[in-house]
C-alpha cells in the first residue's frame, strides 16, 4: 500500500475497520501496514489521546497530595517547635 494513501485514510477515519474498508483491505492488514510505514493508525491515535488525557487528570490529585503533605509537614514541625518551647519554658521555671 502507498504510505500517503495510508496516512490519508488514517486521518479521515475514526477506526481501523472504517479505514480498512475504505481501502478494501482487512483491518489487521491496515494496522500492520500503518505500523510498517510509521503511520499512526486511528486505534493508536485513540490510545495516545487517552494516555495524554489520563496524564493530565493525574496532575490535579498529585498537586493536591503534595500540598497536603507540605501542610502536614509544617504542622508537625510547628508542633515539635511548640513542644520544644514548652520544655524550655518548664526548665526556666524550675530553675527560678
């Protein structure tokens, strides 16, 4: 098959089955020809788009988790500092 024809059919159609039917070949043959010539088939395009969307969906929860962890660390450090101050003040009171 001619690579420009494969590329055009791949861009025009939403599925490998539709593109293969337009060219008069089997869906598997169309997918193999696309892979052989380095052309993104409709199925591969859908997978890529899904991966990209999933990656962007995951950024929100990761940012929230990082923010929560940093707040938690600040609270723990603050509590440790307060505990240290209380011990220091208790020592000062006991000396006087």
